[in-house]
C-alpha cells in the first residue's frame, strides 16, 4: 500500500509544490511538481494572505496536473523568521524497569512541559539530542533497554502563533489542509546531509532569495537554528543602487556576470534608472566589488552565528551550503576563507526516484526535504507541531491507541517480540476493562446511596 503526499515549500521568492508516492518501505517516488513566483511574502513570512494563497494554489495545481492525483492535505515549510529556540530536559522513573515507547513518550512530553515557552509561541519541533539511561549518556535509541530512570535533553523550536496561523490560513485559502509544518532549515538539512555528516556534526546554511537560514546538526538532531533576512535579492538591489540601473537590469547583470572570482576590466553598457533611453558604461570590476562586499558581509554574519551557537567544536564535517544563492560562482572559496579552516561543500538535494531535472538544483533542497520528512520521522522520537511523538519503528497498534497519526507506520519487530508485546497488550486490555468496571460499579453504588439519602 503506497500513500500520496503533497509537500509545499513556501520560500521568500518561490513556492514549490511536490507530490510523491511513498510505499511501505519508505521508498519515495516523485510524481509531480509545480513552482511559482512567491507573492504576498516578505523575508519568508506572509504579508498578504490572499496573494500568498493565489501563488500556493498555482504551484499545487501545476503539481496535481503533472501527477494526476487529487490530494488536499499537505506538509508545509515555515520560515525561521519568527522562531525562538530553547533547550529543555525531562526525567521519568521506569516502573517496569524496561523502557517502552510509552515511557519515551512520557519523557519527551515532560521535557516539553518543563520548557519555558511564552504564551504567544507554538511548538514546531521538540528534537531529542541526548537520551540518558540511568547514568549512561548519549544513548542512540533507549527503546527496550533495562533502566530505572530515563532522561532526555531536547532542542525545542517554537514560532509565533500568529505567524503559524497566517501560514495555515494562506494554505487553506489555496484549498489545501495543513497536515504538518516543518522548519525550512530543518527540511534543507534532511535533504542535503549524508550519514557521515550527521554523525560528525555539520552546519547547513540554506541561502535563498531574501533569507539565509542556518541549522547545526549534531548528536542525532538539530541543536541550533538561526535566521538572517539577507539573500541574493539584496545583491540585486545593491547593484541597482551602485550602478544606477533598474532592478530587472541589475538582476540580469547579477545572473550573467555575478562571480566572486577575479574580475575582468571589461565595460558593459547599462540603462540609467529613471531614464531608460540613455545608457552609461560600467566596469565589471565595479560589479564584482559590489557583489563581493555583500556576499562577504553575509557570510561573516553567518560565521558569527556559528560562533555564538557554542557548537563550533561539534561540526566535524564542516559547513554545507545550499539554496539558490549558493550557486554563485566562487562562493565556496569565499566561504572557506570566511569560516576559517572548516571544510565547506556545496550541496544539492539527494537523489530519489522520479526527481525531475528541474528539482535537482540547491534551491529545491527544502522542498525535497519535506518529502523525505513525510516518508519517515527524521529524528526518532521527535514531537511535531501536532504534539505527536514520532518514531519509525512504532507499532501500528500502539499508534492507534495513542492517536499518533493517520499515516501507516511500518513496525520493524521480530516475531518473538511481537507475540510478547501482543500478550502484554491483552493483559493491559483486561486490566483496563476490570478497572473500568470497578470504577463504574463504585460510582453506581455511590449514586444509589445518594438517591436514598435525599
């Protein structure tokens, strides 16, 4: 049984919708995609719901037309613009001395309960980065372990409620219900990092049109995220001002001559802003200097973010640059010079079935990451925006009883464990029934006594 998912990446300059089929083995096949220019958005957040809805609708309808499916629920990306992050922890005692999914759920919710989250903020993700079983640190997966105490440290990402509600409103206006919301830098990390980088720790920087988002991945999970409202469009406006030429011309200059490598002294002729019939000559060296200054400044601020995170020592795999802005010629060399003795690589989304050529560029990392996130919970035991604890190996029966999600989840359980856990469940069911009937009995006794009294 395969299921269809729709992922909508709402960026600062474009909206991308991808439709994919996901089978029981979590294998993804992309069947449709649509991209449109973003309207009603500024720096990644919604400034006009009606315009945003219209552009979301266009992208979704294009994707539906290509894939031939009619899906009306989506997983959507949200900008890091109004997010706040904090770390929290939770501790629970294990009565049965064996850690079950219920205990992990309990410890995750405890860490959420202990977090000091302001009223006007909503939790997007609670990501566990360190499980502690008794006194043993950094347990990858505590499920099934013997212990008397379980602790967890979590990185909690929250966003302003108004921001989240406006996003949902805009998507609903396009005729689509929001099923899940994922931070865009988290989605980019999912689509670009490989196993080694996750193991060693890496900083993923998604440089877009109007925004740059950074997420530091270390110890199995995202540990730090930050947002900068600067992107490649700022290079365009810098050029427009420096060269006294209209924005659309400045954009063409950026795309044609935009390079951070050694400039040439050639001259180009450009129309003058406000009087487009007259032109003037501009040296390509000036173009280079303007672009270089802006990109260098942007990278320096991002380097400062990494410094401030306190996790610089934990990014052994270095820095991964993705997003449309990262396509600029020579950006890797400048990044190496700016970040100082840290490996830097440029990343595109990882390969998968049916990945259209048009989606292979770095600017689609976030959109592809959303699809991968829908295929299976990315960080085991994370709490998502719907307050569900997600886990790849959860049993469907457990899933139903705790109302985790309506997505089919594939258990990876040996037949022996299966029979044991089934017996356990039967016992639990019986005791639960007895408990209920006892409660009902005592209540009716109380009721009879009360009615006799009056």
